[in-house]
């Protein structure tokens, strides 16, 4: 008998990208542009920066394990009760806690494919059964097929909206219809990591289903539009009972002191958030126009990244771009590549490199 649990033996190790400096040195490049992880190229609000600098003075102390001020600010921001809020070391951590708190051996979790790659392994880790439902032809969640996949064993249903890596959304009427078919024994997780970027009128806010009394958990994060990916602060909004279940599996100091201060301050700076989103939209429009010029198909995005078709082997194009100092993401989807919207300068470097490679 092995020491490692069978389920853990079966999991794959996440292979992180190399640090930018290492790639730069290895390839002898002057500059490396990383457009691989959907980070906000503008970074956080200056107000968040000064709040974090100030917080460094208290770094000898443990963080506030209840994240009192951040929860207070989030409760006000979203018009929910503090008892409905749960904070994580990134929403990534919360996704793992969902499996830890809710998946019994043999429970099923429904998710789209391709979608965010963390849902499947956390379910397997708990000896749960991931049920993967392919996206529609237009790269969106197939909510009809996902509703048909519901069984007596369904415990969690992940709706990544907008979906990573496609940038697509499902509409309010589609989700309304889906929600009407979800039985009481299943919890619907709306992963809304890109919520702030979506401007479409028929985009459903997961919080509305919570207000209707449905069993839902809404995941949001400071990593994307707020530009704080390195701090690791994400949160869930749900009913108090489910918050309590998640609290039971949480280490007491999972959200660090600097992170709480930076997230709190960035919530107060709506103007910077709007600026960030406006810049992202300009970048998206630029990339669309360049993909049009190069005759490359792409999926219209509601996020800060775009999935485009390079019409060649994506892994080879990825490698060639890397040699030129541009890091994108090939996801094992034939000729499709995901690129994060960078600054205008970064976007231009990317397009120039892409044109040369193709
Ligand atoms: C980036 C991302 C996350 C993870 O965000 P963190 O809060 O940084 O852990 C979760 N879900 C989706 C869909 C994402 O794209």
C-alpha cells in the first residue's frame, strides 16, 4: 500500500509557467511580455498601493482572521449581509474548500469543458465524480445538456460566467431556465471572476439567484479587474449556512494582512476600476481589429482575454512566440490560443510577433 492516497496519486501536478526573468535570461531577450494569466496590466489602484505599504508596518502581526473591515466593505458594496461572505486566498482556494466541504465520495459535480481547470481536480481529490459537459459550437456553456446531466448524486454545478478560457457568457434567460431545473440537493457555483468586465445587459448576476432563495454560491476575486493577482484575495457570497460549512474547513489566517488592506482600499476606488475596464475595452477592440486584419477567427470576449484561432498548431505557435519573448497560453485546443489583453504597447508587441511567427 502506498503512502499517498489513491485519489491524490491520480491527480496531475500543476506546472506553473517560468518566471519572466528566467525566460528572459534563458533566451537572451531584452524584454518578455507575459499575456498568459489574465492579470490586469495596469495593476492595482494607487490607493491600494499606499494602503498596502502602510499595512507592511503591521506585518509582524497575524492578519484579522475574520477580515472584519474587508467583509464590512464587501457587504456594503454588494448589499449583502456580512454573514453571507466568505474570504479565500484567491477564489482558487475557495474552489478547493467547496470540494472539501461538500463532496462526499461518489458525489457528482457538473462542469463545462473546456472551462476553468481547477474544478475537476478538486472534485477528484475528494473521490467525487466530475461530469464534464462540452461547450456548444459557439463556445458557450451548454446549459440544456448540463441540466440533463443532473442526477440524484449531483452535489455541485459549476457555471463559469464569463467562461475561462473562451470569454463567453450565458444569458439571464438561459440561466433562469436552467435554475428552474436544479433540485434542492445541488448547489450552483457561479464563478464570476470577470464579473466587473461584463457590460452586456442580459448578463445574469449570480447574486440575483441568491436573493431569490436559490442554493447558489457566487465567486468573485480581486485578481482580475482589481489588478491584485499576487495578493491572493477572492471571496464567495452565499447563504449563511453554507458560509459556516466553508468556515469549518478554512485555516484561520488564510487571507493575509497586506491582502486584506489592499483589497479593502481597491474597493473604495471605483474611478480606477472604471479606468482599468475602459483601457481593457480599448485593448480588446485593438486585438479584434488586428485578428480581422490577419484573417484569424476569434471568440468575442466579455473579459480581459481573447481566445483566437492561429490556424496552425497552437503549441508550435506558442513556442515560436515564446522565443520572441511573448508568453501566451495554448490550452490543448488544437489551433486555439488564449491571450490576455495587455497594455497597448504589449498588445502591439504581441501582434508584431504573431505576424512574424505566422
Ligand atoms: C483567474 C480565475 C480564478 C482564480 O482567481 P484567484 O482569485 O486569483 O484565485 C477563478 N476562476 C476563474 C474562472 C478565473 O479565470
